[in-house]
C-alpha cells in the first residue's frame, strides 16, 4: 500500500504532465486547436476552417454573400487596403471585401499642394482655394477592385490615378483633384468634387505664373490658338498663355501679344525667311517660314541645326556616332583646330583635325606636307598624339615629337611581348 508521500508524488507527476501538455498545445497552430469547420478567432485575427484541421490560405473564399481573402497564415484581411493580383481591394472591419461604394482615404495630399501654390501667387480666380479642405477618395466597383483611370460613377466621369500623375503607390486609384494627366498624355482639370472641367480658364499659379485653358473636351490647350469673344490667344508647348511678347514665333510667323495675352496681329503675322536671331541663337527659315533642322547647305557651306529646336549649332557636336566641329558662325569646320582651354600632361595644346566631310579624325593617320600625324580614338577624345615614344598603333610602336610629327612613320617597331 502506497504511503501519502507516494500519492503526493503521483499527483505531482500527473499535474506536471497536464501542464506540459497545455503548454505544448499553446504553441500548436490554430488548425490543431480548431473545433470543427467555420470561423475561428486568434490573437492574429480571423481564420476560416473547411474542417477541423484545414483552413483557407493565400486565396479568396466566398462565405455567404461576401468575399474574403486569407493571407499565407490563414488570417483574413480586415479594415485595410490590399493589392491582390495587381488590383487594389478594401476589406471592412468584419473582413468582408467592399463593393460599389466610395471609401474615405483620409486627408488629401493635394490640400498641402493647394495651400503652397495659393501662398505663392495668391488665387486670382479662386480656383485653387477650393482644395484647402478635402479628403482623398477611392471607388470600388462591383468586383471589389478600386477604379483606375477614367470611370463613370452614377453617370458622372471621374479620373482615378493610374500612375501617369504619380509614381507613389499610395496615390494609386485615388480620385484626381486639380490638374492631372492620364496614360494617353491628356491633361485635364478637376474640381473639389472630382468632376472634370470644360471650357474654363485656370490660373497656372506656378513660379512662372500665367493661365491655362481647358477646352470643350476638357483637354488643356497646348501649342494652340484660342478665339474667344473675337480675341485671339495662344498657348505655348508648356500650356501657358503667351503674354507681353513681341515677335513671338509661331509656325513661321511672328506675332505680338499684350499683357492680357491678346494677339494684336492674328491675321497679319510677319512671315519669317532666311536667318533670324532669337535669344542669342540663330535660326534659318525656308520660303514657307519653316525652320531648318539637321543638315543644310547655305551659300555653299554646310550647317547643322538642332533636330528638336532648330537653332544653328556651334562648337563640338556628336551627330550619330561621328564627331564634328562647327565654327562660331555655324559653318562646318574642316582642317586643324585646337581647344585653347585644354592642355595635356606636358602643357601642350590638344589639336584635332576634321576631314573634308567634317568628321573629326579618330584612330587615323594624317599625312600633310610630307609629315605624318596620328589621332587617338573616340575613347580618348580624338586628340593628336604628341610628345610620346613607344605609342602603340596596330601592333607597332611609334615616336612623336612635341608638334605631333611622327619620327618613324615608316619604321614602327614591333611590340615585344614579354
């Protein structure tokens, strides 16, 4: 018969085993703890079991009339935005995916921007001050995905950020305010309710100041004339109204604009031909008033005009894969030239040579008056070699004096490999 001490030890061992089992159970996954199929809650959140040991992971699940999404740990998303397979969804506090509704995204980032530009130049037309107290919004459709790009809600058009305006991921799918650009490059204007605006002047309110105009299709005017109440206005390629300008070039003609942007000679612009100087740059216009671009021969000399802006090029220029030099008057250079501001290690000038086609010599010999010169490759700037011995060219070694003349052009020494 066991003594009371033996009984005590047996009870102690039993209690120890029960406590150990309890501690072990507390570290087991929720699947082991679940009591049948259905919803189960843990400290991490809500999980859904299809039976007593299997729960939904990394997938959607329709439960009743609602849709839910469960992460890798089997926890349902709740009260948050989540991107799933490239689309943005919102889940309410009960973990259900929301559909067909506007969702408040908190204070708008645009409010701070509107405040800044109002402080910068005031608010002459009262446009920007409407954004000083607003929130950001998204709209989720019937499939739960947040709208992106142009969409209609209750018959009204809205634009939801599609990445064209901002690379900030947190801005994606938010309803646009103010001025926004879509993926097709169209620039539109939106009021404080997100409605896009048509046939409206809007103050640019930038450091440049000025005015924009949004036409009947809602798109901003750019490189375009506007006739309003018999007055003509023009908007440059930055979309700003031109004002206080004389001799302003538009498609081959010169026009004058007053401080209000009204053109004084819309039907009698002065046609441009020949050489024209503007802002310390020279241009050349053909008989139709179109500016020359790229290569043109004028008066028997070759010139190169910038392919984008049309101004005459001077100095060094890379065209295609070739190097060229243009004189101060724009003529394509041929023959020798140096860069006065450049000196080599020995204090000598850097000399270059342009052939009759204008191309700068590169990795190339030149024979002139019985003397031979050599020019380095493009990697080393095409400069004439001087003051060097044992200069390797195509496997042979040559010597050059301080004037660049090769001392052994016909008897280069073979390179000796050690």
